[in-house]
C-alpha cells in the first residue's frame, strides 16, 4: 500500500487530462444507470480496500465541518460549539470551517478515528464515489484520485465499465 500511495499523485496526474475529458462528457450525458454502477463499483472496491491500512485522506486533507457536525462533535466532547471551533477549526477562504492543521487531530497512530461515531459528514461520505448524481462531482472525484487509492481504482474501473 505504501508504494502505491507514493505513486498515486503521479498516477492521478498522468490520468488528469483523460479524466477531465471523461467527466465532462459524463456530466453532459450521464448514463441512466450511472448511480447504480457507481454504487456497485464502490462496494466492490471497498470489499478489497481497508481504509485503516491507508488513512491518506486523514493525513493529507481536512474535511469541511457543517454546523450539524460542530454541534454533534462538540456535544461528544462536552464542549460548547464555539469552544470546539476555537480549539480545532479555522475558517478557510471559502468561509467554511476546516481543521486548523493536517494530519487530522482526531487520527490515532493506528489510523483509527478517535471520533469515528460522530465524525463529520464529509468523512462519512468520503471518497464520495457512491454518491447520488455522481456525474455532478467530477472535479472533486478527480481531486480525490490523487489522495485515495480506492477512488483512483473506482474511476479506472468506471472508465472500463462505462466507456465514453
């Protein structure tokens, strides 16, 4: 896994132009069964991929925290939401709440999430490859192929299964 992770940014970059073109066509004319196929590819990939051997998403990027996330997580810590924000988060250039730093503060050394049961929505849904209306998140998916080995594999499988 470590070797693949080291190669992943370059592999994703090598496929970036091809993927942009593919997703542009997909967005214009998505197949009727796209979401069903993506759900299937997502499930197949995560039968063989164990996020605990990687956690690259937690090590290299930070999720957006919604107000609901902040409420839920601060309650978990028995903190006031504002105290949680001041302790762990900052407001980014898009005016979103994000982690002050990466790797994620809540990532343990064994790659387990210390707040797994109350983790942010963005973490629960990552890498978003089984999302409804998948054709609408092409740019996000392309970005995620450089971070998440599973996302990379899913996109490659998708291009084979749904040639454009």
